[in-house]
């Protein structure tokens, strides 16, 4: 597989890992918590934030692991996509969701994507190579 194809595949698989995990978390939350779609409870939103953080970290990890070389650089592409989607979400939901929620799910995940990719790099964990 060429380096360019591996780069694209790494970002796509990282994004897919994020989406699948987020969908799984959402299904579990909807089944286990009472959710008022019009005005979700603060506890529900806080749990969604935590789940988003976990999914972003995993997405970065997958991207870095698949890329094999320059994991943080590859995750930066995924982080840019995540940031853009967070911005779109903010534009769509605006004042219908608390500002703290919008900031936490829109601004923090791109940085967690980078963190996840760094965790996938054996050199960053002190492994001997």
C-alpha cells in the first residue's frame, strides 16, 4: 500500500472508529437514561461529553496506529475534520444547547485526537525500537 493511500485510510479508519464508538455510547445512553430531546438534562450532556472525549482519543489512536509513521501529523488531519464538524454543530444548534457543552464537544476533541495518536506511537511510550 502506498504511503498516500495508507494516510487516507488511517484518517478514514480513525474517523470511523470515533463514529462507531459514539453511536454505541449513544444507544447505551438512550436505553439507560431518560432523555428529553428538546431539553436534555445536564447529567446526560456531561456523560455525552465524556463519551465524546473517549471516542476522540480512540479515533486518534486508530489513526496513529494505522498510519505507522508520523502518527501525530496524520491525526492532525482527523483533528481538523473533528474541529470543523464541531463548528458546524455549533452553527446548527447555537443557543439551543448550553455553551459549556458546545465548547467541550467542539474544541477539546481535536486535541484528544492528537493525544490518542501520540499514545499509538511506541516511541512516545518509551518502547525500545
